[in-house]
C-alpha cells in the first residue's frame, strides 16, 4: 500500500576515505532476493496505490498509514461477548 518504490536497491557498502569523504561501493545485486526480477531503477508497484501529498503529510496527515489502518480494520472480525459465569 502506498506509492511505487524508488528502485534504488543495489546493496552498497560504505568506505570512509582518508580525506573524510565516503565511497559507496555496490556489493550485491538484489535479483537473488527478488526471485530473479531486476528492480534497480524500476521499483515495486504496491498492490493498493495511495498517493502521499506533501502538504498534508507536513501537517501530520499520513494518507498511506490511514489507508493501511482502514484496510486492517476491515479485516478484523468482531468477536461475540463471552457470557459471565
């Protein structure tokens, strides 16, 4: 639920260089972890697309979280009240 992921998924290891800069070196292609599907630069589409709008998000309104909570609540089955002894 949400928006398409960035597609930046090649695993990297960071190395600090002597001048204080940092080198990010790709160390693993995630095709091993994604069933052979290449995701770099493509990303993953969610099953349910919910667009996050910047202004409401800055004001504390998370549309993706709200949609997820509504979906989760719709899956909960009410239980019958147990009788007292």
